[in-house]
C-alpha cells in the first residue's frame, strides 16, 4: 500500500496517534464514526483501545474490523483521499 501505517498509540477517548511509512504522523479522532453495524463494537471503549496494526492497517479484534489506511491518512493529514489515490493510480 502507498500509506502503510507503522505505529498506532491510544491517546484518550476515541483519539489515536498514527505514524505512516512516509514518516508523517498525525492524530485522529474517531468519535464521530457512527457506532452501528460492525462499528457498534466501538461503544465499548476498552474494545476501541485494543486497536493494533495488521498488514499495515488499523485493525480491531478478532481481525474483521479495520479502517483503510488511505482514510486514516486523510484524517491525520487533512489531505483529501482523492489526492492520495491519484498518486498511486498514475503508476503504470
């Protein structure tokens, strides 16, 4: 992937600090994610804290809940996802 996540640190509530393979770091607040469907698990803050990195992606147990690194990168840096995907789609 283009923006692989190399580290994640729980800060507080629904806030995480992430670092990408590019060396860029940022803080993301996932408190606005609608806690329905699979994301209803986030209602349990202890569960949310159990985040880990699996294959460069933020993942929660048992491994069936994750958020795309492009989305996390956009949230952490403020750069639109389209700008990120444009970079990778131009490689032939």
